[in-house]
C-alpha cells in the first residue's frame, strides 16, 4: 500500500527580542503568509482525500453486494422443525439431516415450526422463504379434466396415432402389453418447432384417458436454491402418483436436460442434480402405476443422451410444422365457430401460408375475425384473411432477424 505524502510542517514564528517593531511586524506578516499557503495546501489535500474516500466507499458497497450474491448462490433448503431454548432444529432437504442451528438476528422473532428456510454452508438460517405449496403451485399446472380432444388437432394425424399407441394404450389396455410380454414405452418425447401442437397432444391424451394433466415447464425446475429443483421433480412424481391416472408433461425439457458443458458454475451443477433426480424418478417408474410421462422440446439437438436411454424417454416423436393439407385442416378447426363466407377457399389459403405453424394459423384466423368486426360484419371474408396475412407478415418482417429460423433435430 502506498503511503500518502507527509503533511506540510507547521510554520513557526520566531521573534527575536532584539527585533525592532518594524522587523517584528514584517516577521508576523511573513508568518501569516506562510500559514495561508499551508492552509491552502491542506484544503487541497482534504478535498483529494474526500474524493478518494468516496471512491473507496463505492468499492466497499460493490464488494458487499458481491459478497451477498456469493452467499445466496450457495444456500441450501431446509424446514424448521422446532424452536428450542438451545437453538432452532432444522431438517435439510435432500439428505433429511437434522441440525441444531441458529438464525440471522433479523429472522429470530419471525420463525415458526414448518417454515421453509434457506441455510448457508454452516447451516445458519439466512432467509425465510415462501410457503412450499405456493412455490409448487406456481411451478405446476394441474388440469383434472382437460378439454382438448384429438379432433382439435390438425395436420399431425400420424403423431396422434403414435402418441395414442405409446401413452393411451398402456393406460386403457395394459393387459395387452402383458399378454404380448413387452414393456410399454417409459416416456414419450415430442420434439419440433414451437406452436405445432405438442402441448395439445399431451392434453388430448390426458382427456381421452380421463387422466389428470400435470404440466411443469423445464425452466421452472431451474431454481435458485440447491436441492429445490430436485425436490420439485420429486413432488411432481408424487403428485402424479396421488392423482393417477395422470399424464405428466414436462415442457422445455432442454432447460434441465441439456448436454453437459465444461462450465463448472454452481448453477450448472444444480441443473445436473435436477436432471439426475428426473432420471432416477423415471428409472423407478415401473412401480408408479397409471402415470405416463411426456416431455417436449424445441431443441432436440441440445439434449443429453442420458435422458434418451431405454426406460427413459425411449419413444421419440417428431412434431413438424404442418404440410399444406395439414394447414387446411388447422384452418378448418380454428374457424369452426366462425361464420366464414363462401368465397373463402381454405385449400388455396393453406398454400399461401407456407412455413406457418399451427399456433400461427390459429392467430391468423383470430386476426381475420378482428378485421370483420372492425368492418361491422359477423361474416368473415377472403379479404379479411388476406388483410390478416398482410398484417402478420408485416409484423414478422419487423421482428425477425434476417435469415431463416432453423431447428436442428
Ligand atoms: N396441429 C395443430 N392443430 C390445431 N391447432 C394447433 C396445432 N398446433 C398448434 N395449434 C394452436 O396453437 C396453440 C399452441 O399450440 P401448442 O401449445 O400445443 O404448441 P407447442 O408445440 O406445445 O408449442 P411450444 O413448443 O411453444 O410449447 C394451440 O392452443 C392451438 O390453438
């Protein structure tokens, strides 16, 4: 550390008793001048020191913030079991280890048995967390009786057939598999571009088999606290077991099942742990009864091979964008409740909608209806579809980055 230069010497006033009054006066004046100079110099030093102090204060604040971030990124989850005179008994999630610990002073009076808390490496309670059921409810979408049916899905008949075979038959006709002596597929992975009907397929199969549909987005499984993602995976499978027959649908599975990277950050390690939990739940799946597992991804190329092994997601079904006949079917489905004029030829329109996904076709139909309403009509004409097409294309041009979107499977 560099030492700051020493302070200027304090000026001394030497008055000789022999001096005349005039000489004394001159000496005092000179002394006064020197005092002024030193004063100016000290003023300048003080202002430099104040600036430096401000800089250092900012640096300290930054370090404090970094320290806080570091602390929170390595927190573990636990549940408060008991508040005793000797301390707080907590049970760590994941390993169920019971520990006698203490809480940060600001939390002391707030804690109650049953609270979900975040603890640091030394088991000290750092944060009081939301109720677990809240966090579960946020992460999962549960639909006891979905209303989507196979008739609502257009252009992917072959995929519907495959899904029925892999998911529906084992639920409705398990004896068939026993008689033939084969295991039904463990998990079905739907892959393909966004908006092609993957979620619809999962909902429709749940509807058809009177199963509860339980959806979890892979991104929801990527959690802040260590152990939280794997806990959610366990909860997901437990809940499906309680509600059987049930169809578990994990959307965006790539968020937790991407290929391993070289990066060693704790976030990646936590995602790995969540994936391992998912794999172990799937491996122990035989005893789970009437629960079927489906997952979807737009990024098949990113998936870790481990999840595709036999006994895991071992039935892969590609759900592509629809061909012209498929687009025509989807147009018909999404205009079923509309009053469409006789001049609208869906075959012709479908040809025009090259590269459109089912979701985009659904949006186009709604937009055409909006044009009719704007014109004060209830009947939707070909011109409305053309206007809607133009609007969608214009919006597309403004938002897309040049170059076609490619999906690698
Ligand atoms: N094949 C289809 N037939 C009829 N409608 C479809 C079809 N595909 C998509 N849609 C429409 O698009 C909406 C979104 O579709 P869905 O959520 O099933 O797509 P997804 O493939 O799961 O998309 P993502 O990968 O973005 O989750 C549906 O609610 C439906 O209105």
